[in-house]
C-alpha cells in the first residue's frame, strides 16, 4: 500500500502547516489550491515508490485524502460538543459529591452554557455531516479528558469563568484559544486521532491536524449569533475548477514524469541524480507539472508555493536546492520559448 499516511507514520509530528495557511482564508472553502498542491505531493510521494500502482489508484487516493481532510474538519468542530459534555459531567459529579458530604459548593456553569458551543452543537449542517460520515469522539474520550485538565489549569480559562459579564464574542474567544493553544500537537489528541483514523480507514488525520485546525479557527471567527442553527460551515471545494486543477495536476505529473525527470537531471550541476532526496524530486516534478501546464497561474505564485512546501517537507535548507533547480529549468524554457506562464523570471 502506497498511501502517504502509512509511509510517513514515523514522522507524524514533523509537519506543521499553520504558517502556510494563515493568510489564505479569503474564501469560504477548506480545500484551496495551496492544500491541493500539498495533497498532490503527498499522493505522488507514495505513488512513485510503488512500481505496480496505477494512475487510477493515485487519483482515487487523492480524492480520498481530500475527503479525509474534510472529515477531520467536521470532527474537530465537534470537539466543542465533546469537551462541553465532559465538562458538564465533571460539574455534575462535583455537585453530587458536595451533596453527599454536605459541603458548600456553588457551581459555575458559564463554560457548559457557552453560547457558541451550544450554537455549534445545534448547527444543522454539522449534525448532518456527523451522521452521514459516522464521526464522533466516543473513541477519543481520553483526549477530551486530557484537554479538559489542561484547560482548567490555564489562567485565561479562570479569567473567563470569573469575569462579571460574558458576551457571545467572549464565548467564541475562549474556543479560539482552545483550538489554537491546547489542541495543536497535543500528544493525547494525536494519539486518539491515530486510533480513530485506523478504525475508520483514514490515513492523514495526524499529519493534517494542525492545518485543519486553522480552518476550524476560521470557522469559529465566521460564526454569528444571529445565524443560529443555520450558520454556514466551510465547503470542501470552491468550484469544479479547483477539483479539475487537482486531478489535472496529478495527471500531468504522472504522464510527463520522464520529460520532467530529464529536465531536472540536466540541471543538477554534476550532482549525482541518485543522491537527490526522494521528496525533493517529487516536489520538483509537481512544480514542473504546474509550470508547464497552467499558463494562467503566474510563475512567481507557482514558485513560491513549491518553495513553501519544500520548507515544510524537505530537509533543512533543501528548499535552496529546489529553488536553484527550478530557476535553471525556467531559464532554459525561456531561452527555448517554451515557457507560457503569466509571468517569467529575469
């Protein structure tokens, strides 16, 4: 099996993508072209290492990886319900203990009555997606408990619980902090997701969690109290054009591999092709597929995107190597009048 998630289990915690996505939230979709490029690289990383794999299998895996991402988005949104429910159970236990021991205890229900969490729990779209995709935190309650213990120890939780007045924006703010400060790279959450993804035949939840969290935070910011249960969530794709871009980019990289490999090897400057890291070559191949086949995308945009991917996926400072190879290839294509991009380097 050539799936990226299986091949990369030993490096599950190495890829943190929040920096890539933080400035790319202009539309109302989750899967934008930056994420598409990353998923194509992930898919081809595994595909090229399996000589028996068929292009149709690679395409199927790419579509599966998009669905996996969206499943994780829905599941992480529902974490608000899981954590609130657990907090309510803990409060009820404290009330019962105080009654049994005849001790004084004044329950503070601010967190369990959080208006944003209640609105999210009742959201029609979220309830539908959870049911359709058979998703829940039932198998991940150990992670919910761990996050709760971390939460109640934070000064900002205590401040929230003790402030005199609390607005809807205050309720949203504490959830943004939970999603940005307590969940990223949380070992208990990662462990729970790994178990759940295996059970549900998913492959990239652990490696994808940090950047999917950034989309969850975007959704929290978009919520408006007046929208009630009809508040919209992010869609998977913005248009058929983005889906076509994904499948075409994958197909071009597979169909023209020999051509792109030859261009890459010709610009290694006496560097042994066998010594080129496999991830570096895959990034270069996908970059070439985009540069050669999507003239409507400005050249500098394509270059910047793959350099950013190289910074996250490749070895330390290997992006300099990738940038140098692409620069040499582009100069050759310009000389041969084969570069049809919207903008070219000097």
